[in-house]
């Protein structure tokens, strides 16, 4: 093929999207959610919670070194990971619930990508101006001093936001005030610096440059959400039966124009750059900014609001016929959403119930398998067990061990003549335990006998037990 007929490119370079500033109910709601979510994220590591002299006083802490998760008065141990799994299940069911009721409302209001992108766009607007000014700056070919100054200033602020984001994340894994000093004095662990650097750069890139590309191409949820939605799901849509044919001209007897004046306000405010008038699209994150823009324009031209609005497909026939749509609660309270709400509530109640009934002391018993028993010089049979005692209190407790079973059996604790041991606060303690039965009382004709090991907290009398077996054969 000659050079005069080059093969056309199948790919087009991304054209940056510069959303226009808009005001209204949904924009104000997004600002509120942005402030609340970012406030929670940045400030939570600095909240103090007194747990006693031997425990950390950070309200929310994922202590990987000691394998603990602290959340105010709740402490989760590694073997209690089912609480974390339950919370993840609740988060998934909550996402299903909100999607089935209101579409991608999570994506439009509370998704971290959306929140940080909104913040980055706000900074960009403060520094470079609103949409038209940013477009002119983008299309300006020459890199003069003004353009360089605005770009560098914007990028520096973006980097500081990314740095604060990465810094806040690592504060959840160590004492925040101590780690902050260590970071500035270069005494922190290299992993902390690496984590801050990675999160700083990813926040800078995702919020500043990738933006809607993450939502469209990297996030799997747009391709899954359809399974959660039906014709009664409330989504942002365009009432084309009212708006078409669109146009800026006046109504005449020959041409009866719809309410849409084709001002492009809905397109100019869209953070993903779509035209909602083209119908439902995978890219739409249901942020509802197009509703605010359209309502504002309808008010200016003296037409009723709601040309673009939250609506359900099942209401379209009635609205086309001039009838009112169904009550909003009939869309929200339907079998699918009730099922998700019931499952979400069941998991939540189960977690709360499990949280309140869990004991403050626990034990695990591991019989020695090699050998399963030994015969002592006097003919008595002895079994060995590794008993791990867990003290979830904030102070040291004395735990007493005892047996329930054959009354001839006795319990011995390695390293002490007593049947009780001190267990450090908020810690587990491994104690080797012997159970001995005399020769005359050794179980005859049986390889194993059931026994129950009891542990009692001598401070408050709380007791727990674990069943195990005693191995041995009598003569």
C-alpha cells in the first residue's frame, strides 16, 4: 500500500473532560457527602480512646504487629475474622440494595474515585477557572509563563492532597502521632514510606488525570450493575416525550418544539462526558448533576423542572399518557429491595448478637500426638496438652484450670505447683498441661476417654471450657 493511503488509526486520544460548575440540590448533597467522607477518612486516626495503660489509645487501629483490630470499644482478634467477613458481606448487600433502588448512587456520591475526583476538579476550577477558561488553557498550544504557572500550581496542590491521602492511610496501622513524628524525622519503617508514595502517586493520577477512565474501563461495577436493576429502579433519565423535538426556536403552528432547548448544559456538567438524552448508558454514574443543570435552565426559560430527573422505566407509559407516576416508595419497597434489606439486617443482627455473647476469656486445647500418652514409673497414665489461654481484658487476670470427668484424674501445670496461672492483659498465653490418672483408675478397654477442661477467671468468676480426650489403655 502506498504512503498516500495510510491506514486510519482505530484508536483516538482521550479528550479531557472539563465539567462546568453547577449548583443545586444534588450538587450540594455531593459537597456534603464529600466533606463528611473525607473528614472521616482524614480525622479518624487522630481520635483517642482510653482502653487502659497496656493497650493502644487510638480509637480505630489495625495493629498488624500484635494482630488486633481496634474499633472504639470493640477489639477483634485474628480468630474472630468472621466479624470482618460479616461486615464485608453487609457492604456488598448494601451496595446491591442501593443499586437496585437508585442505580449507581454509590458511584455518583460516595465512591472514593468520585470523591477524590470531585476534590481535584474543585482545585482545578479554583486555580484555572471554570469550564470555558480550562478549555481555552487546554487548547492553547504555546506553553507560556501563565499556563506553566497554573499547571504547576495545580499539580503541587494535587500532590499535597495525594500525600495527605497516603499519610492518612498509614496512620490506621500505627499510632498516628508517633508515626507522624517518625515520618518527618525519617525514623519510620520503609514500608510506611513506600505505602505513602504509592498512594500519593495513585491518588494524583486517578483523581487528576484518569478520572472517568477509571469508572468506565477499570471498575467492574458498571458491567455488573444491570443484574441488580429492573424496570422499577430509579435512575437518572431524560423525558424525551416531553423534550423532543428539541430546539432553540420558538413554537410555531408548523413545528411544535419540546421543552429541551438543546443548551447542552446537561452535557457540560457531566463528569464522564455523556449526553443523558441518548438514554441509559453504562458510563453514567448517577451523580444527578445534569438534573441540577437542566432544572436551572428550565427555571430560566419558564418551563417546569423534571425534564431530566430520577425516574423508573415502568412509569414511562403513564407519563407519556399524561398520568402521574407511581409513588416513589412503591419503586423502592419492592420484593428485590425487601429481600436485600432483610438479608442485610439478618447479617447485622447476627454480628451484633455474636459480639455481645462472645466471652472475654477463651482457650484452645491441642493434645500432644507424639506420643499420645506415656506410662509413668508408678504405672499411672499421663497425657500432655498445649492449652492457649486468651485474656481479652485490659489488665492481667489469674486463670484457674480444672477438670470435669473421671474424678480420679488430676491436672498439673508445667512450671508451677498451682492450678492457676497469670495471663497478661490483652494477650494469649501458652501453658503446657498434664492430665494424670492412677494405674488402678486407668480406663480399661478404651483408647480414649472424654474429658472437659475448665478455665475460670478468678477476678469475676467467668468460666469457659473445651472438650478433649484422654488417651491410654489400662492393664
